[in-house]
C-alpha cells in the first residue's frame, strides 16, 4: 500500500464520517427541530463521541451550515438537471415541491427549519438562499420578466411552507398550473 492509498483512504473515511454527522443532524432537526441540535445530541444520534463531532465541525454554526448545505445542494442539483435536460422544467419543479408532502417531507422540513433559522444566524444565509437561486435560474429560463421571476420564487417558497403545514396530499399538476400562471402572466 502506498502513501497515496493511505491518504485517499483517510479522506474517504473522513467524508463518510462527515456525512454520518450531517445525517444525524438532519434526523435531529426533523425530530426535535433546530433547537435540539447540539454537538452532544448529534454525537449521540450518530453513535460517536462529542469530540469527533467537534473535530469535523468546530462550531454549531459549522454543523448547521453543513446540514442545510447538504439539503440545498441536493435540491440545487436536481433543479440544475431540470434546467439542462427536462422538456418541461416547471413540471419537474412542481413534482419536487409536491414531494414535500410525501417521501421528501423530512428533508423539506429540515431545509425549511434551517432556512428560517438563517434569519437569526447569518452563517446559514448563503445556504438558505442557494435553492432559491436555482429556482430563480429555472424561472429566468422560462421568462425574461424579473417581476415574474421574483413572484415565481416567492410562490415556490410559499407552496413549500403550505405543504409542510398541511396534512393532505398534493397534486403536482395543480402546482404546475400555479407556477406557469406566474410565469406566463401578461406583462405590465
């Protein structure tokens, strides 16, 4: 085994450990809210020592930023894929939003809670804005009207919040219609 192989193995183990800590953080946010996240609770959830969480994430903000970034990066990647390859990216986005009522609820709830926390914790703001930037990019690919783009992002945000507050199923076609209504509205 070469020195490079050893270094690569350590890097891989480090990435896996970071991912484990982030997943434990998201589990706590979903179960207990962001207020329940401490290095100690994350360590307990991950089955590791508190000092290990501190090794990878020196501050609580570092840990919360990493958790929020992991969620928003996944959304941003999906939105980027829609922009690049989908015949109807608005339909794809409507389906992503609708997932918040079903299989994507836990991640959407964590994203919403941590994004709201960004109002009080500035370190979280760039990550909180990243998915909105992706949504705006998708909207700009459909409309040159800056007001329509702004309304589209706000509508997506509001729909996500409403879905998380409700307990009913969500119709992606209805969401798509609402989103297209904003983008296709007549100009001023």
